[in-house]
């Protein structure tokens, strides 16, 4: 059975999802919805889908799920509309910059019994997933320390940064999700510090471009996260987990396995360029998991609570950074992992 | 413009090509031809193609190219038929176990002006291709020595081996093509020696399972090839090129970049399992190159001469092995690279 | 000209120094002084040195330098005595657990014009030193982030821990020195958090066994340090420096370069066991630097100020950890780097 | 008990041995003998040894062993003299360029019961030795193929090459020893081919600078050896052993473990420069093994038969290369391994 999908958002991330939906044996891209008709038309044409407004797409019973890849400020309204129409929802992160609003929306979807998955794609990266599987299998005993490194090749445009919610909410939110996933516990203490080293314009809009965060769980597990908006050598995404019986680490992938030995140095290829290359497989596997759940089978999804807790940590980081003191994240009463 | 393709052969290799044709934006799988109607039906159904006999498929003007992935003994007749019908031809290796017959067929296709490409997929492997590009760019100066390692995880079924033409023709033929490609010269001397170490049954049918070959070109460049039908740790495909100003080497790819540090050892994943995994990308890029040429644009293809010369080297290896002495490959008057 | 050395302390570290003094072309081990006559006798005999009490050794004009490798509580008195006798001093870290006392002693030695070097051996590790040289050479541009990982294979005996001054003073002090050395600036903010995950007995004596520290300099450079008293896979000592134009990292060394490929995994040797193996070369090079300075030539030494500042950071870490809030290290008015 | 040693030959290799003898707890360098009194004087002075002529040194009962590191043409006479004087002998390779003469001399030493060890230092390299130990332990099952790569950074002076016996005898002889050691069988067939690619002057004196050799044992095990007199990236010494249950390989060592990530490439240090750096430890461990045997304890030594067989293979390689056909090495009736 093939699931009919309505894609909302025909931008860069929407285009990835459109391609993956088209290639997935179990799915069919029926509609593309976007504020820009030209963008919607262009993407729809590539995959023989129709352009429609939201109302029409949600009215079509062939649509089983809505995939939301539009701007953050539209997420809550779209999730509500899709849920009201009885559709399953896949939504890109974050839920909403307003935590209370995000939480309220999640409560409604839960009451309605709507299937919801959030787009934290890194959990589906084959390397990080393999690492996590081995942690679960007990290969390194009890987890003691997690180290997460995440560096972008360069900062996004200032216009984007101004609407992004800041480095902690826009960039480190992925690492907060990784941290919770790997620690298996919700951090009870968080310390953040940050600098503007890459571009003074980022400081001028009140944001930072380099940051370190330390997390501690009630069980005493420790985690350190480092973020930078600049890495001349490519997209740097690594995880290291230290346990009572060993250490697991996931290194970056490169374009080739070729090494060049010459006078003075042995050279190999740097890490893959950016998230489109690095997480191409992760996006596909993430979609597969959602389609599997949609078909009524068991699948590992990123839940609304997961997404909300990552945002809680991002908000706590901004607070800690401002006060230069550790803070206790306020989970708003969401049940613990 | 989309190229209509007729696929002949619905076996393991045919299935790879069918999937790649279906996914290629510039191609469409129109027909599947196979001696087994059930196999043809099964594959055709997966990609909305038709099952047909050869005559009917070749009669369709929408078919621009024939992709031959049937058993070796059918290659020559099929190439002739496709050429006579004015179709371009992509053919899996080898051309034919009878060198004279293969050569004659190539002459006919050349006279007819038929576009022909042979399926030596390793030239399109991203790692080997990146290595070759750097050799061409002069990154390591003049080539002096090439080392090619090629080990299968385990031997194929005996029934297959009995029809295969032997290890040199069936397996090392790929390495002979790599050698010529990297050396940039046709070897003028070849020495081969071999053993049966993996399975006595292989010796009983007159074949070998472990072999070493040494090549020397007129310019004095040297090349060593090693083959084994057994590698407990996966599919081992490596190349090393030593030049006057350095060395390039292409290592294997693994399923993940995860390392596990524990008492006694640091572990990482072994090489990818077999050619379907390792050369998945190579098959796609190889097809793209053929489609590019089909569209009248410039592309690096493996020519009939390339394929014939690889067979010439395989035949020479069998001869050298029997006499335990170096031999001069007989290129049958084919023009040199 | 050969420098006569008096070694104080015939324990594990003293024995390393004795062996290196004996092997150094420019030095001669004249005396071994130790509270335990048997230990002194044993070590002295191995290198044809004499056992003496401090007074007699310092009275010998052939003694040019005193190497102090005795317990921490004896350091200040010994440095004073050596300085008063006109000898140069090499002293193991830390200076003294009492910062004010340590500072006072340093002032006296400075007034006396005594040549003083502190035993922060990691600066002399060939890998860390090569990394530092490349940072100095500007290979990665301006420094933005430093990551230091330091894990012992297992905790020392409780009896040792009870006198050690705690993890920050005993173990992380080395990493504080590395941090200052690599950052090229004195941190102005420090946050520390820690856990007892390895052995409950360590918590019972009021110490921790797992800790994370975050440093920030006035220029906004960031540094994260992680320490653990347990690493099942060996002694884990790594540094990573991220700059505006690239990243440098120094990985661990292993006993061999042998890799074993087998079904399921590729294995290599884990990191070298402990500091005696890992820092064997560092101890030798450190001594050479001291001997070079002793001969009146230019050498990179670790100064009293360096040692004191590392202790200041260790003290700040303990304070931060207790309050779970960042603190400003109190450099006691010592001039900045 | 300390063994008194007489060193013959104060050149580059002699100097290495002198330093190691001086540093070994169980040995003392008593005499240095060299045709050049100045060279002998210089080396002797460094280690408080005496300069003597051979007669006087051999007459001293404190001399237990003679270490021969003089030019090849002196080896046989010196071994005879040392044996006649009742001394143990450690001799650098090769025994003598004349195989019959070498064999005769070995017979005499054997009859005299003289302890003899040959200087094939690579067996004592920690990496190669660790690899060999794992082969012996059965870690990769039955050995099937051995691959040995040996490349010098650059060719030695022509004057040296003219007296060296040619690449097979001077350079590849080490690899022949490695091959026998790892295969655990004496090769029964050998094929060699070679080129002059590095320097035309080498061809003019009738030698080659690039060579490939293939070995086969009676049990069907295969081995390939490659040699080059040029490697712009350093001294390249690698071994790979492929067995029925896996593969072991020993990679090169580098000066540091530092990696530099920058736009375009990740760089690390090339292999160590040359044999003095690469085999520094091997020379020390080799001497220790000899001293252990001298003290009457069990030790793995390289025997006269081992040395002779390596020469037999070198001679066979020259013969094979001349005829471009495989040859059967003539072991002169020496008992098989």
C-alpha cells in the first residue's frame, strides 16, 4: 500500500524530502504547498505532483500524511490543521520558538491521537545510529561521558540568523537531541558559554558563533557539546561516548578513501561538505521510519516530547550563557525519558 | 530527452541495471528480455517495463540502446543483432571466451559505427576514479609501480566456476583492466602463478583460487596483481600507485565510521561485504557515462579494445601459469593505448 | 661540560629521572636523597651515584642542580634550601597545595636569581609539542577552541588520593597547563562540574573521578577539558585545537601499527598503557631542556608562574564545582602570559 | 654478568651497535677495531672503549663476542678468526657474495660450536614481530599470501651500489628473509622482473632500481615483494599477510600522531625517514636477543642457514630476472626450515 503525502514547503529541506518521497517504494508525493506558487510549481513538476493550497490538499482522502518543511512560525498552525483533518504529521524542528505554545499544540495532537514525528535527522545517520545501537547493546558498559562536536563550514546569511532563534535554538538543538538520546536521561543541570569569533556582524545582532555547553544528568552522567559556525575543513560532526567498559566514537565521512603520500605529508580528503551530503542517507532513513509507522508498524521516531525537551535545553543554554552560571532546565512538567 | 532502453538478462547484474535505469532522469526502461519469462516478468513489473522477445524489442524505434547482462555465450550474437538494428550497445564483460570471435564482432560494430561500452565498472568507482584523476593530474609524477589487491569474500558456486573461463578470465579480468587504465601502457610481459588453497573442489575442475600476476610495460613500469577467492573480512578491493613523486592509495570502504575502544583492542567495521555494496555507486556512474555518450556528449567509456585487451591479458596469464614462465601477451594487432 | 645533579626522591618518578640523567650526555647523577635509605641506596647503586643527606649533597660544589621528585609537602622547603645553596632547581608539580606559600617561595627564588623549571612534562611530548609548534606557526590561523581529553586507565590507590589535593589539583592540573600553553591567554572564566562514577570510595573521601571544565579567555577563546579516572582501553591523552583556518589534533600512540582484519571487525592496538610508556620521551626531552638552560643556552622551560597559574585554575575548578557556577580564577597578581 | 664485546667496523652501522652495546645492561664495549684508526678512535672514545687490532682484541679473554659490521668482503675471514679464538659472533648481512664460500664458513663455525647470529634486524622490529607473533598464534588461520613492500627514500651513492652485489642481494635480501620467516616454508619457485626508472646511472652499472618478485612454496603459499630505490614520502616498509581466517598488516610509523584539517585536505606526517629512525628499536632488540643467547638462555636468533637461504633467493632472483622466467632456488643442500 502506498501512502499519499502532502509536502508543505518547497525550499531547500522541502526539496530533499520531495526527492526521497518520490524514491520511496511506499510513498507517493501528491501535493506541494508553498507560499510561493513558482517554488511549489517547480518542485511539484519534478515529481509529477500537484500544486495546491492547504485546504484542498487536506481535503483529499488520498493524503495520509503531511510533511511540514516550511518556516518555523507556521509549524503550529499547520500541525493543528493537519491533525484536525486526520492526517499524520512529520514536522521539521523546531516546533515553535514559543515553548508554551509548542507544548499546548503537542497536547492537542496527542489528545487527537495524531501520529507525529519530528525531523531530528541525526538519529538516523548510519554512523550515529550504529554508535547508539552499540551503546544500547552494552558494548561499552555504563555511559559516563558524551562528547559532541558540531561545526558548520561557515555561518548562514545574517537574514537567516536574525529569524533563527540564535545558535542554541537553531544549531545546537540537534546536539541537545543527540545528547538526550545517548545519555538516556534528561539533563538536570546545564552550563553554557559562548563567543563571537567568526563574524562581528553575528555579535551585532545579539547572537554568538562559538559555544560550549556542559550537561549533567541526575545519575551523574556528563556531556560536553561544542559548536562553531566556522570549519574551514568542512562539516564536522562527531560523537564520542565514554563508558565504564570502553569508548565508542563516530568520525566524519570523506568524499573518498584515497590517500596521497608525498614529501612532507600524507593527505586525505576532508569531511564531506555540508549537511546535504553528510545527512543524505539520514534523511532517507528518517522518512522510511515515518512511513513504517504510518503503515502501522513499529519504528523509532522522534516524538513531540523529544523535540520539546531539546528546545527546553536550548532555552536553558541561552539563560545560562546570559548569567554565566549553571541552570536547571525547566521541562514544563513533561514526563521524563 | 529520455533514452529508451532494452535490458537483456534479468539476473543479479540485470537487476542492478534495471534499478539504475529506472532511477536515471535521462533513461527509461522499456523492455526486459530473458530466456526465463518468469524472471523477465518479475523485473519488468517492478519498473513498469514490458517483457518482450528480442526481435520485438529491437523493432521498437523508441529503443535507443540495448544493455546486455545475459550469459557470456550470448554476448556476441546479441551485440550483432542490436548493432544491425541500429541500437547503441552496453555489454557486460567479457565479450566472448573465444578471443578471435570477440575481435571479429568488435570489428563489425566499429564498421557499423555502433556506440559500444563495456561493463568494467571499477573505473567508475568514486575512489578508484579519484585516484586515477590524481594520477592523470601528475600528483605523483611518473608512474613506476601499480599494486592491485582483489579478494572475494568467498568462492562462487562450482557450477558457476565451471562456465566462467577460470579465475584469470572471470575475476582478474577486472584487475587487468585497472592495470592498463592506470599504467597508461599495454603490458609487454606477463608472469602468473597460482594455487588452490581455498577449496580442493576448485582444483578438481582445473581452476585456481589464489593467484599473483606481474606485468611489465615497454616503458619499464611494473604492476603486481593479487587475487583470492577468500577473504574472511569482506570484499577487499585496493589499489596503490607508486610514482616518481609520491604514492596514491585507495583503501576499502566500511559500513560505518564507528570505532570501539576496549581493553585489548580498538575495533572498526570491516570492508563492505561484496560487489553489490562496494560498487553500487560505480554501477550508477557507469550507466550515467553511457547515457551521456548516447546523448551525443563526451564521456569516458570502456571501449571494445579495452575489453579485448583485458581478455588478452587473462589468456596470457593462463598460458604463463601453465608454463611457469613470463609470456608476451598477443594483442592480435589491436592498436595500442 | 657535565652538570652534576642531586636527585631528591627515589620513588616512581624519581626513578624515571635517574635513568634519564644517567643516559644524558650532559649530566651526571651524583647523589640520591630519600627519606627511605633503602630506596635511595637501590636507585643510587643502579647509576653509580652516592646516597647522601640533603645537607651533604648541597654542600658539594660539583652539584649544579637539584631535581625534586619527593612528596608535594616537601617541595617548598627543598626549593628554598637548594636555592640558598646556589643550585638550580627542577621541581615536580605541584609547587605546594597552599597557593600563598607557593607564591611566596617563587618570589624568593626569583629574587635569588635561581634557575627554576617545573615538571609539566606534557609540553615536551613529541606529539603535543609538534601540535603546539604548528599552532605557533599559524597553520590553523587564530585559535578559537581547544579540546583536551585526559583519562587514566584506572584510579590510583585511595591512600594516594587522600593526599593528592583532589582530581583538579592532582590530575587536571596538567590539562590546565596544556590549556594555557595552547590558548596563549590566561582564562578569565572557569566552570567545572564533576561526578563520582568510577568508585564510590572516591566519593566517600570527598573527591570526584569524572569531571568536565570549560574555560574562556578575555579574548573569547574557549576550552573544554574532560577527565576520567577510568579508561578500560588504556591511557587516553588527546588534544584538539580549532582555529579560524583549520583544526589540529593529536591522537594517542599505540604499541604497534599492526591491524588485524577478520570476520566482523578490523582490530588495532589500543593506546599505550600509562604515563610511563606514553610520556617516556617527554621526560627525556624535558630533562634535556633543563640541562640546556643550565648550560646557559636558550630553552623552553615551564616557569614558576606557569605552575602557579595551573594551580590557580585547579583551585578555581574546585570552587566552581562546589557552587555549580562559573568563577573568575584569582591569579594573585601574577603577571599575565 | 656483563659480556665483553669487540666491535669490528666503526662506520654507520657500527656506530648504532656501539651505542646499543653501551646502553645494554648486560654488555660492555671493550674494543673497537677498524681499518681507519681515526674512525675507531672516535667511536671508542665516545663509549670509553679501547682501539685495538683484531689480534689483540681476540686475545683478551674478557671478550666474549665479536660483532662484525665491517665491509662484506671481510666477513668470512673475521668470522673464522673470531670462531678460532672461541668467541661468539654477531655478523651483519650478507655472509659473503660468494655463496659456496659463505656455506663453507658456516660449516666450520657449526663444527666449532660457535654461537652465531646474523644481522637481519627486521625480524626484531616491534611491528613486524607483533605481526609474526599473531601469525604464529593462528590469529588468521593458515597463511595463503604474503605481500612485502620495501622502498628506500632514495638510492645510495653509485660507489656503494657498485660493490653491493645488486638490488636483490643488497636490498631485497631483507625481504627474502621476511618472506621465509612469515611463510614458514622455503620457496620452491621464484620469478623476478625489474626496471631502471629512478636513475639511468644505476642501469649503466648493470643494476636495477625497481623490482618485483613472486615466490611460491611447495605448499602453494604465495608471496609478492616489491622494491624501489625511491620513495619521495619517506622510508616505506610494510607487510601484509593474508590467511584463511583473516589478514594482518603492519603499516609504517610516523614522526607524530598529529593531523591537520584544512580546506582541501587532512594532512598527517609521512613515514619515518630511513632505517636509522625506523629500525632504531629493532637494532636494540636484536642485540638483546644475541646477549640473551650469549648468556645461555633461549632467544630467537637469525641463523647462518637463514642468512644463506636469503642469499640463495637473491641469487635466484638475479637469475630469473636475466631469463624472464621462474627459477627453482638452489639451496645447496641446506636443510629446510
